[in-house]
C-alpha cells in the first residue's frame, strides 16, 4: 500500500507520534510525504520516505498528481484548521482530488488510525468498495 503523509506545522509532532505508534504497519507501506514532514518523520522514526517539496512550495500539488495518477492508496493529512495557510488552494485541490478518485483521506489522528488499521488488516478492502459507488 502507498501512503502519503502530510502535516501542517502545528501538527508535525502529532504525525511523528502517529508514525512512531504505527511504525510496524507503516513499514509495510511505501511512504511519501511533503518535504519537512517527511524529513522529520525519517529522523524521528527511521522510516524510509520518498519526499517531495514542502507543501507551500508545491508538495501538496505533487501528492495531488500522484493521487490523480492512482499511485497513492491513502492520504493522511493532519491539517491545522485554526491557522490560515498561504497555499490553501493546493490544500483544497488535494482534498478534492482524493474525493474525485475515491482515495481514503484522514485529516485527524483518529481517522488516520482507523483507515490505516482497516486497510492494512484488509478488514475493509477499499478496492472492492471503491467501484461500488
């Protein structure tokens, strides 16, 4: 499974903690991340991550392109809903692309854990669900 990891500045510690807690499952995945988030997760967990540009420099758009190309199975994007982001159009485009292509999207820790557990455990084979609706 291919998983994208993204976190706004105020959520970086949370995504690092998430990666630590779920390291065994994430090791089974091919991981992608925006620049700073990926670097921090790699440094703090030892997970191998393919990094793109930082979000404000186009990293969100690069991940959007991978979602649209059906190269990402799950997006975990811990957003800071209380802070304005200079690259808000890229963020909204990523959310929209996930919806268009039926790619599961988690925007908080609880939904990230639920989706990761379900997809890794194959309790919810999303490929089967994806074509139904």
